[in-house]
């Protein structure tokens, strides 16, 4: 296993080079001037100012030279400075947004795990029952439900009609004057609705995957043998069936790791949450090359790492899988 992990980690290096090279090229091929944000709205900006800015950020050099300069900085974890007016370091901007996005998506992942797996298991052990039919209806309804539409419905219902939850932001205007318990409650109220949106849209798929895999495992001969030996039904279902049905679920959960950091542009924009998704959207619209590449590098690395973690988890879930 150790040799396999080391080999996979070494293979991540050329893959990261390929991903960054393609991303870097595509970003720079997009039309528009990245320095326009600093010069177009400034009446005192002259063509000479634009030229000096391009020289400062090496935009006057050939593309392969720009990539070489960028790679040299990335090796020492220097993502450069943002092209925006504040010219702050990219890592500082990302570090501000990651805790918010990580908390929000971790809450949604907990909601998904706590709700979807029991629904999938119960639907599988009682197929075509009333519960299974109702769950199937809501699952397909969830599949077809656009995220923005669900976000607006929850905002209208809980925020406008019932006035139970705030509809935007992550804290109230009087947040700093609240007690520690009050601040925690305030954060919870602001994050609950976005977490529900993120969780409910993912819940449908994971519960369906769990149900389908459980149905396949329940029909296996070793499950029939376990029941014939008189084992308790809960032992058969949760020890023998569920563990072997978790392989595809492990893959889905592992691939959700990049999403924990990447965030969602849709509901972060709707709920005015200053997370990574909103930051990435703003960086793309302003052609902030260093910030775009910084977010893409982190997302690409997490995706490759998630694939490795999924492969390792397979060996723990299914003893038949071994990596030589």
C-alpha cells in the first residue's frame, strides 16, 4: 500500500503540470485586458500607466515566459498578488473565504450523510413499499430541481413569509455586540438555509446510489447464507450489506472534497455569502489571472487527492481489493 501511495503521489506532479498548463493557456486566450479594472475607471490613467502595469505583472512577455515565472513562484507556494485594485496576495484572499465555504459545505455534507444513507438503506430493504415510492418521488423531484429555484423558494418561505431565518449574509448587523452563544446562533441561522440548499440537491443522488447498490448486494449468495444461519436482520443489513454497498458512495464522497473548498457560485451569490464560489466568479469576471489560477490549482490538487483517498478507502471497505 505504501508503494502504491508514493507512486500515485509522484504521478500527481505531471498531472498538475498538465492541468496548470492548459488552464493557464485558456485563461490568457480569453479576450479582454486584465489591467482594465485599474485603468478604465481612472480618468488619470494614461497609456503609459497601462504599459507600466503590464510590465509589472509580466503581461508584456510571451505566454511561455509568463508561465515559467508563475511556476517558479508556485513551487515555493507564492501565488502572487491579485490584479484587483487592492493588489493583495492571492493566498490572503483565499484564506479569508475558505473557512466560510468549508463550514457551509461541511454542514451540507453532514445533512446529506445523515439523511440520504438511511433513506437509501430503508428503501432497499423494503423495495416498492409506500416509503420507497414516496422516497422515489422526492428523489426524482430533487434531481430535477434547479438549485437557484430551490434557494429562492426557501428564501421566500422561511425568510419572507415566516421570517424565521435571515435571507442574506453570514452575520447580523449587531453581530459584534452579541454574546459568544448569541454569535454562534446568529451564524447558525445565516448558514442553515444555504446548507439546506446545498444538502437537498445532493441528497437525492446519494440516496438513490445507496438504494441501488444495496439492492444488488442484498441479492448476493453470502447474504442469503447469512440469513439462513439465523443472523439478526440488522447484522445482515448493516454489517454485511451496507459495507459492501458503500464503494460507489465512497467515490461520491471523496469527489465532494474539492467542493468543500470550491464552494458554489449559485447559492453563494443568491444568499450573498462571501465564499470561494463567489470569489472565483468575481475573479473570472475581472480577469484576475493570479487569483483564478490560485483557486484552480487548489481545486485541481484536491480533486487528485480525493481520487487517491477514494482508492485507499476502497481497500478498507472491501478486503478483496489490494494494491500491490
